[in-house]
């Protein structure tokens, strides 16, 4: 799922949830370990990391 997560992070700031899901499923949909629910959970994780200051923070 690492490649999927990296793709989600790359799109997170510029695409809607639905756009991310569609792009990821188009690219990785043939993999049995990648489902729509998995992608949505990963987006939720990215949102949580951002809100907790663990992702997309300015370098200090």
C-alpha cells in the first residue's frame, strides 16, 4: 500500500476525495490489496496527520 499512500499524499492538496479515489482505483484497481474503502481510509489517515501537524508542515 506504500505506493498508493504516496500517490494519495501527492494528490491530497489539489484533488477532491472522489478524484483521488478514482485516480487511485484506475491505477491500482487490479491489485487485490487496494479497495475503495482502503483508499478512503488512507485519505482519512492523511487528513488526520495534517490536522495533527505531522504532514505538510513547514520546515523549521
